[in-house]
């Protein structure tokens, strides 16, 4: 998973998820989006500052367990100094 982060001075933190057709059919891509959105919802209260976050999932995101997805998402946010 790749995160692109743009920090903001004020306002709410927003999330965008970009899924390519290479990840699978529409059902698979939507499932990936829903899982990433839920992972974001679970950690957004822990964020240190507001930002715009764009997530570019990789092909293995469809096979990853949800608990691993949350851990990976938190690690990426930590690298971006948001947690």
C-alpha cells in the first residue's frame, strides 16, 4: 500500500482511495475500498494533525487479512508522522 499525504493547517482529515482495474473486477475493487475506508475510520481519531490522504493499494490488498491491513495502514501513517 502506498500513501500520499498532504498536511493541512486546519479542517478535517480526508481520505481518497484509488483502485486500478488491475486489482480485479468492480466487486473486488469496491471491497478493497471499503476495507481501507474502515481502517481509516478506526485510526482517524488518533491522528496528530489534519491531512489529505490518498491510498494506492497494491494487488496483495485483496488477499490481506483485515487486521494486517490495519497494521500496515498505521505503519504508513506513522512513517508520514501523522500518528
